[in-house]
C-alpha cells in the first residue's frame, strides 16, 4: 500500500526535489503484532532531520492519521517506510520559497534476513568509505549512495552485513546498522558527530545500558578496537541486535557474549 499526502497514489511529480536532489528524509519502522514499534523515536528523529535541512514540515498529526490508515489495512508483520521530501520546485539547488513538503508512506513485507540472533553473523569490512559531513551526520537523509555502493561489494548469503570506516580509518557503522563493541566489560559505540546515522535502536540500547548498569561510552573507534573487542554486535530497528561472530576473509572470531545476551534479553522483555 502507498499513500502520498494521505491519498492512495503511486505517482510522484518528476519535479519533486526528493527525486531531483535527494532533498528529504526517511524513516523505516517495524510493524509487528499489530503496532508500530518505536514510533515516537522515529518521528522525533524525522523532525530533527527536517529542522536540520530546513524543510518546513511539522504536521505529525497528519502523518499519524495516515499511518493509522495504512496500519488498519494491512495484516501480518512488515515494514512501514515514511519519506518526507521538500516538495516540487524548479531546476536549481536553491529551494523554492513556496514548496510544500510531500508525505509518502509505503508498506513492505519484513526482509528475509537470516535468523542469527543466537548463532551470530559474519560481517565484511567494506572498502567504500564514509565522507565526513557534520551537517548531515546523524540524520536519515535520502542521500544513501555510500551505503548503496558499499552493499554492492558482496553477494554471498553467508555475509549478513558490511562494516564501514571513514577516510580517517575510524569505524563508524554498518551499511544498515549501528555497531557496538564490548571490551573489558564496557560497551562502546562510535562517535557519529561527523558521519553515520544515529539509529533509534542505538539510542534504545544506550538507555538500556544505564538501566542494566553496563558501563558505556560513545568514543572514536578504530579497526584495532574492533579486532581487540571481546564482543561485537550490530543493531537497527528491524533486526534489533545481531551478534557478530566472524569477520569475512580473516580468522577473526568473537563469541556471542554475556553483555550482548543481556541486552537482547532486556529488549525482548521490553517488547513482549
């Protein structure tokens, strides 16, 4: 199902700036057991992104009404994607003064991800690097070509995710996930001030670490930190937590460790 500005529609103007320039944002929200998970966190990040890009959108009430329409017409679990674009405008980068933001909502089946919540996944280190851009760091804008190119680096079904560095050799994130390391009982996740997405599940896990009395820090991480970590896992709203147990092309392996298991159990309990 597709709604554009609240109407069943599949056509979007070719003049829309989301198509022309990637001028917009998106959120991907799990729909499980008849409800949208983490809706508040997703809408808050969406509004932060609109403010950062100076897109004049704040009509969350209309968006929530339209989400309810979609949710009432689907059965089974899936994924709801929200796209907000700046709207249509003429040629040229300068945003038109009178553009009207476009609201696009689509529903999709759950991805056919591997069920490796216990046995763990193998990841690949991507050669594609992330450029630093503090203005765009953290938000989920429509310009995702770095991730598209990185994800095209492997075809093997044995590799579930790719890890990405920036041009300063700092570990930042996965192609579709945030990354966490555990070393000496402390939980670490990369600083995303210059690039990367501040994931909703990342924020949820940092909050859970406080509740569980797990020491945690947001820091600059390198490949050495990855290799020396006691545990590694990746997260997003759809997968929640995947333990990482192997790095493709190397003999490096990690266990599905105790802190990862504690966080998984706490998430499961909170969502049950």
